[in-house]
C-alpha cells in the first residue's frame, strides 16, 4: 500500500534539524470535547473557500476544516512522509502495474454537509476538472496546479466506492500530492464557482458564517465520519491585517492560535518573554523567498539580465536583516534537515548569489554591462509584490541590493485578489515573491513552478531539455538516481535564473497552552483540518 520508500528518508531527517529545538508533542492527557478557539488570519479569503482556484495559505488554512482529501498527512505528526499518509475519504489504496495505476477504495459512510452521499462520482468530477480532461463536467476560473496532474491519463469510477487513477508513466509522487492541503475533493452536485462564497464539504466543520473582512466561523459537523471528531464545537478565524495588531491580539488572549508562517523570530521572542507559558515551535514552512522575472518581456528576456539580478542579491544578508536568522539557504527544494531533496552547501556555493558578496556583485555589474546596462544607461524597473508585510519586507531589501549594481527599482504593492491573476498573465517585469511548496517532492514544485506553460510558472521560463529531465526524475524508482537527477535540475534552474531562490523560511508557530493537539508541520499547507485539536479550558 505504501511501499515507495524514498520519502521515508525524509522522516528520518527532517525532525532532527531544528538545532535541538523540540517540537510540541501531542498532549498526553485524554482529549476533552467542547469549546471554540479563535485563530489568526492575516487577510481575508481572496478566493473564498475555492482551494482549487488559489495559491495562498490565506485560503488553504481557513478553508481546510470544511473539506477532506482522499488521503492526508497525519495531523499529529510534524514530519511528513509517505509513511505518515493516512486515509480520509479513502479507507485504503493500492499501487498497481509498477506505479502506473493507483486504486482507492472509498468510505461508504460519508455525507456532504447538505446531506447528500459522497461517492466516487465526486472524486472523478474533481480530478477531471483539475486536469482539464475533455470529459470534465466543470471548469475552474483559474487552475494553479493543473500541471500536478499532467501525467494522469484517466480517472475511472468503476463503482460508487472505488476510483482508479491511470497514469501515462510511473509516478510514485502522485500519492503525496493527493495528501496535500491543496488537494480536497469537491462535491459533484455543487458548482465549483459556489466555493468562492460558501462551502459544501465533507469535513469536520461546517461553515456557519463568513463576514467578509472580519471573520470566518465554523460549527462542528455532527455527521462527521470519524467517530468522536472533531473535539471542538467551533472555530473562528479572525481577520487582522496589521501585523502589530495581530501580535497584540495573540498576546492579549483574543486569539488562541497564530496563523502559520506569520510569527517571526523577533515576534516570538517578544511574546515568549511577555508570556512564558505560550507554546512556540520553530518549524519549517515549505515557503521560499524568490524573484520572478518575466522571461518574455525586455529586459528580462535576456538571460544575462536575469542572472545579474540573481548575482546581485546577498542571500545571507537577507536572512539576517529580514528574517533575523530565521531562514536557511537553499535552491528549489528545501535543504536537509527540513527536506530530503535540497542541494548541499558545496553545490550551492558555485551558484549565482551564493558566493562572496563582492565577487557576486561584481559579476552582476559585468553581466549588466554586457547587456548594455551601465551607470550612464541604468535599468529602471517596477518591483511588484503582494501588499502583505512579509512580502514588502523582502522586496524592500531586494530593491536596495539591486541599486548597488545599477538597477533602480521602485516598489509596487498589489492586493492578493489581483496578485495571482496578474502574475499568471505575466503583467509585470520583476517581482518579489513567496512560493509555497505544497509537498516536499520535486514533482509538484517542478511541474507547477517551472514547466513550460504552467499557470504558476510566473516567469514563463521554458527549457525543453529541462522539461525532459522533469519527466525522467519523476518516473525514476531508484532513490539515489532520482536524488542525483533532482540535484542536477536545481543547479540548472539557478544557473538559468528561472526563478532565483533566496531562502527557505522558518516559522515560530505560536499558540496558547490550552490549545491541544495543534501540531505544526514542516509544511504550512498540510495541517489545517483541525479535527484532532481540542481545548483544555
């Protein structure tokens, strides 16, 4: 059932890497039922509850309690691997034909929140829609992860309680992608557009009210198929846009739980000093700071200019100045011990932007001069970024770095509701961006963010030989060979400045001690279900 072993390696490494900091264990005492908790949101839900039309934690995290996946990463285990995948809507599953067919056997006791039964029809409906199959019964307005399913040839529902994913070639990583918080099952009898304003799911909580700009409120689903779950009577996600106000609300006890990815090292230290009883867990986020450059528009259609930008940015200084040390160097994939696929330090050192600062900046000036950009003929660009503090912090640092090599960039802040559509359409020159990796596996990252024609390939980078390498590593069943291929691909992506990676972020996830079983994962997208969380107060 779970016999692809490479991801098991992750489980042996990722937990050990937080430099002696202990992750919060599950509570030893017996869980109690009842109560509600208040949870932080940094902004309103830009796409409502339509997880399949979004690419932000601001939707995935507050929408997750409404839904279920076929499979999910165990919420009580911080480290995610193929061995921590548990069934949700699927009771069991089986790989067949050397990873070409993935068969799911579905639960028979599941109801949608409107009382209708869940069947294989819902699964086929969802994944035909996601892969944009000719027979799909619905279409998404925006489909950020379409390329996750490029290898799925057919989704078959031979009876109401079984589903078969037939693949064009072997792809062991599909199971992990199906376990991501980005991969809920939608109801076939509900128009997908309706999820932008409401939510009919199968999940542990039912939507009570969404008051736009203020809060999202859920109540316990009394018909949930996991007996005795959820423990809580309700959840309330409270929108607080200003960063300082969010921290103050957490400190005052108006919020019980922080939002994943939103507690900086400095804020966590201040909170812990004021309230030593707060539970603060340093944890990887699976989010990178990166630079997107439109490779189809001047001047960034010139590889020399793209590489110059990458050489110009001092990654180590960024980590200290912007994150106070709460980030780590890495290329496209998270480095050990936070992930299994990242490049070693010696490999990073040879890439643009990772060497000695002055050497890197000198190289940037040389490349710009070769592209005709000099102090007498400077490059003036608009640096786009989302109007969120953690984006603006990083963008401001990058603008100062670029100024030192002769690129004059002005900051342009864009609201979340417009950001992803703008980036998808390529309506920008250069941007300071954050990218979340829904799973610690190369397939979703490479196909989503770097593949020719992918909606999330914001830089519109396209390299056909690299695409062939994507396919080669995806179907490679030998772990060592796949690891070597993934390393070679990462080096090539950085050398091409396809989407220069600046760092991998670390979160200091914070909650009050009366919130139990709130176990942050090394991936902010995959622990929002809330069915195991309970309140001891």
